[in-house]
């Protein structure tokens, strides 16, 4: 039975929301590792660099709503930066990732945030993830500094560790809870990159593509 036909405890059909989320940040900060941990519960010590962008989806439950997240994991290498607008255009959410052991990646994360605030959708939900929190002995970015910056810019902030899974699910769920779930965009599905799997916290699809699919929508009460 798909999510479109599932019934809630009150007998009403469960609502389904679909959102496009992009991950931005410098190369080797752990964007792909965060997505892999969230979607598949896996961690690879040596993760190959993303080429262009990778596309995966994950389905979670927020209250009585099924939330489908379309995750665009962008490449961090400089030569791919010009492609970023193609991926964050139309996105309802973004996670900007930096490495707590590399101050330069935090500086660059601020540039990404500024770019999103200037060019992305005006109501985009932005989260700041200080990844590699398991390497505290090598820390170059203090929690207080990142927290203060996040508060000044209205960002969700958490330190994460794709290796230990610390706060990985939490940061994605915090975004899912903050996304608006009132509009009816039930006909937004364009087919490509979509899933019929309505189970909570399950992988709906994992694939790699070079160009974005149709923009995600919000809620369709079905």
C-alpha cells in the first residue's frame, strides 16, 4: 500500500509532502557521508568525491504527515561551484556543511549561506552542520562561534558526525519539522526521482544524476 492510500488513526488519508533539499559545502567536509548515514545508515571511511551532484531520497514521518525529502548532494570542488545554482534553485531546504577541524571550510560555509540568502527561494530553510564532531581534539571552529553565527542568520545549527551518527538524523528531522506543510502541490510529481514507498524512515530511492529533477512541492492531502 502506498502512502497515497494509507489511513491515519482518525480514518483520514495520510498527507504526503515532498521537498527538495540541497547540501552545500567545500570538498571533503562530509556532505556525502551525512547523506549516506541518513539514507542508508552507513559510513565509509574513504568516500569518493562527488562528481556534479548525487541524488537520493529519504522518507520520514512528521506527526501524521509523510515527508519525502529529495536530497541533492553537490560536489564541493571549486570547478563545480558554478553549477550550484542549478541545484539549489527551487529548493525548499539546504544544509550548509563545514568541517570543525578546518576553519577555512567554516568561512566558506558563510559564503554559501550568503549566496542562498541572496539567490535561493526567500523562504528556504537553511541548516548549518559542523561535521566531524568526533574529531574534537583537532577542532578549529568553536561551537559558540558557529552557534552565534547561526542565531544571527536564523539558521538551524548542530554539530554532526557522519562517522558516529551523532545528530545526523536530528538535523534532517529538524528541517523536516520546520518546512511548511500547508500548500497543496499533490500534482507536483514529475515522475523522475520519485518514490511510491510511504514507510517512515526508509530508503525510497538511491541514484546518481547530473541535473536536478522537477522541483519538490509541499503537501498533497490524499
